C-alpha cells in the first residue's frame, strides 16, 4: 500500500525549492588534505549579535555575517567546533564570549578566535537528556537550561559552579527556558513554571524553587518565559494550540493581540531592542513598551514566516532565524535578504555517486531487513560549488517515488544518471533533472511477486557499452538490464535467489560479470550474459561460505568493489574478503575469497574481523577506502595491509562513525563520505590517471606567502616519477604520483620553504616514454 504525505510535505518542498536568493560562497576546491562539510544551512535555530557580526546557529554550525563588509562565512567542525547538534547560543558582551550548547550536553566557547570545549555535562553520569536548551547570561554567570535541570557556569573561569536539580524532591526536570527579574529567576519546565529568589538563597536547593500556576490547568507544561517591562510572560505548551499568558504583578491573563486567541504552536519569546518579540507558527508579532501590537510580519517572500529566533541589532535592524529560509535580514520595511550558505536541503545521505565532476546523492534509506523509511527527499546534485534538489514539486514524475537508495553515473556519458528507488523502480536523470521513470509499466521490472505493490530496485551499475544493470528484489527475475536502445530484459535466477531475498549493491568486473550483494545471509550472486538479445543465454552462480564456492567469512555481504587490478573486494559484517581470480567463477574450478592478514602490535590478525563494512571505494592509485558501521573511515594501501588514514568523528570532521557510502571525484581526488548524520568530504592525494599527460597544472599556483598546505600537480600519467628543481637544475623534491596526481608539501629536501622563484616540475612515466615539464611560482 502506497503512503501519501499530503499538503504539509508539498508545502515544505515548495518553500525549500525556492532558493533563488541564496547567498553563495565560493565553490573553489579545497586544498589537498583539507575537509569540508556538506550539510543543511537553511534552518537557523538561534541568532546572536557581537560588535562586529550577526551569527545564526544551525544544528551543524554557524552562519556568520560580517557587518563591516557584508561578507558571509561558515564555522563548523572543520573550523574548530567540536560537535554537531547545536541547540542553543548566547553572547556575553563583558567577556566577548560566544557560548554554544549542544543536544548531548557539550558546550563550546569561542573567544578571540579561539575554540574552547567544555565537555563536563556530556561526560557526566546524568541519566536521560543532557540537552542544553537555552542559555541565560546574568552578570559573570551563564545559566544553562538543560534536560535535567540548570547548570551554573562561570564566564570568567570557564568552570561549572553548580547544578540545580529543581524537580520534586530534588529530582531531574527538563528546563526549556530561563529569565529573571530584579528579584527572581524563572524557569520554564515540563512540569510548569518555577521561581526562586535571585539573592540570599541556595538555588541548588529544590526547596527554594516554587511552582507558579499559570493557566490553571493540571500538568501544564511551560516551554518559554520572558520578563518585559515589569511583566512576566509564559507560554503554556498545548496540543495543538499554545497559550501565552502575562502576569502583571497581581494575576495571570491570556495575552494575545487580536480579538481571538492565537491557534498553533509558538516558536520563540524574546526581549530585544526594547521590544517584546513573539514568533508564532506562521507570523511574528512585535510589541512596544505599552504592550501594543506594533507590527505583525506574516510574509517574507511567498512563504509563511516560521522564525525560530529573532533580534534587533544595535542599529535597529531586525534579524530572524527561520526554519526554512536561513538567516534573514530586514533591509526595508517590507524587504528581506536571505542568507543561506550552500548545502543540501537535508542531511540524509544513503548512497553516493560521482561522475563528470559532480556528486549525486541518494537520500533515501531502508532498514536492515529491507523495510521502507518512506523518504521523499528525491535526489541531490553537487556541482561547481552549488547544490540542486530534484523532487516531486519541480518534477511530477517523482511523485510517489520514495526511498531512492543508490545512484549510478554512466562512465561513458556522465550526462546520464540512474537512481534506484526501493518503491517505484529506476529513475533516469540528466543534470537538468529526471527524464523518465522505468517501472513495471514500461520495462521488464516487476513488483514483488504476490505480496506488495512496489518495484524494489536496490542496486544499479552501468557497463562500458552504456547498458544499465539493476537488481529487482523479491521477484523471479531479479537481474534486469536496460540496453542502450532502451529495450529491457530480465533474467531468471534459476532458483538460486529466493523471492524473499533482498538484493543490494551491484558492481561489474573487467570481464563484464555482474556481482550482486545479498545481505541478510544470501552471499553473492554472480551473473554473466552470453547474448544481450536473449533472456535465456546466461551463466549464474551463487557464492557463499562454502569452501570452493565462495569461501566467504559470512554470507551477510553488504558491499562490493572492483579495484584497478580487477580484484573483487567484498565487505561483510565480519570484515573484508577478496576474490583475486574472479575470472574463475564460471570456469568450473573452485573459487574462494581470501581474508587479509595484517600485523598490529606484533600480532597477526584478520583485517576488520570485527567490523561491518558498509562501503568500499577505490582511489586513483588503487588504494582502498572502507566505511564502517562503528569505526569511521579507513584508507588502506592497495593490498590492504597498511593503514594510510583512519578518520573518526573524534579525530576528524567526519560527522559520524557510521559511514554508509563513499564516492571519489576522480578529477580532483575529493572523497565524499555519506554518514547517518550527513556528508563530509576530504581532499585526497590520488586522482584518476590519464594514459598520457593531460592538462597538467599545479594548485595553488602561484604559491603565495603564508600558504603552508600541500601543492598538487594534476594531469600526470599513472604513477609518474616527479622531480622538482630550481631554475638552475638543483633538486628540491621528488616523489611518485598517486594515480594522476603528485603532492608536494612545499618544502625542500632539508625541510625548508624554498626561496621566491620559479620551480620546474619534471614528470615521466615508468619506462620514460611519456614526459612533461611544467612550472610553479613560489612567492615569499
């Protein structure tokens, strides 16, 4: 049965697609060895002002607007933040300190360009939520409204001074917001509004906190509170409608500007610019000191106003952080300027593919047992520094197409892209968008036999002839091909694959054999057609743990890759195994995968024996990238016996240690990692190598004063011998290219930075038949 998401989903998609006014940062490449994130920047949850900047916080980092020159920059984990999941932000003018609270209790401080992490709450033994929901600055203290109570933080010493458990009998209680008057603190909690004297009492003693009834309702939950002009305002969370109340010193009364109470959820209550600012579900109300409704904002452009935070800056300009439209500056009484840094519309990423210099993202997902998650995100493309979103609003052919989980780019024509859907078949794309949906109405693809109404395509690959091969799970004919002339054939499994078997990734080896992963205990299915005009002339074999018929360490095969030597690398839930002679599959001879023995700390062991390998990617120098479920990403030598890099969420900007897919831009060596928390990329050392020197250039060139990173020389033949000399022929540096790229650390043979001048780069292939000379200018 198909699921329909309704008007709310389509409205969200419509708003998100209207990105014409997005502020674009430079799409320049990152240097070798550097990282960048590819995460959504459209939802700004908090806004703060410093003397020089306006800062919008997203869950993933900061959008920073510089007042002096109107430039925009991004600060995230690459630049020095320690985490993802920002939930609150505040600026302390006295100490010139920006505080960032996270959902896991982490606290980051930024002061004078320095990043300081306070992990005490995150590391504490407190059970339940540790989220820092809000931050109140009061004198030399910051009071953190947390999922368990209140934390008192010293802004001068960066020490936690106390923790207040203010629930019944000193129990934990979720505190959503804090404010204060001259005499009292007020805490908005999930058990109502609590108050304590600001002076002369021990705030850590729960007995000094008094519950204040607001609405008269039992079990009321207060999620926002503000003190303004001698009145206390409290928002009582309701379902579906919130209610805002005002206490004038004698009684509580419902507070709303019109003749009818407001209906819907309230998003923010804040005092700024001598105004009371109230952000509602679809509009913003601004009240003056007389509590008169001075202004209502119900439209930025053509979409609804859904501000999560807002403030007036020192010049009286209104800034808003919106759930869809990023950081917004009001530039005229009716004119607004949106600041959204480039990024995908959501963090979802399950499958990746690169080709023609572009990255394609499949944001859908499925459960380990093959169940749908009903993801409607469509497909994302990243090209030349810009993100494009293909979805059902702009392309009706994508309506009802959910859970797009794999992408393949035609290696012979990168203008042709194919997306596998776990509900509706195969979508064919160009860089301008989807062109056709192949399903059971116009192809040989079939819905699950006798069970459900879905065409489940879980793997897709394109061969050298432009034929598109797909896996069609839960059918009697689970392997299908769309020939270059758009004719389709589907092939029987001859009983080797059950109609209850999910079929996953698909790769094609040098001999044209198709290798399909069978997760959940199926092993590998290998297929080779003899005649592309017949659905009966083919060979097929299933490989399992049985000796001589696969010899796999486990039948739970998750990932596959073909390296530059033609070997088949297999990722399982018990590590890696390699088929070094894949041509023997149909020879009648025994065939077994070999596990790799590695030395570590003087002991021999099996490579990744306790790891689940979600994905394997091969770089231009035949090194192997592995993405694991628990341990991040590894780059190993071509034989798998040496570790070049091991990136985790703890030692790198990788968003998560659960790496779902890896894809490499062979043109520049940028390695993209899809994790369960979003996408990051690392500029690797290797790129694809041409047969002859092609468009050779160095980057950066010239090398300017102060640059201390790597210098890459691209367009070289495979594994070229590279020598760098000064203009007089004195050797400065030598190396071997990684695929088609050589990397120089910018130092001579003695570890010194070369003098200003022109340096010559000599490149030759292994037998000396292909040579080239280029130049690099060094400036000190």
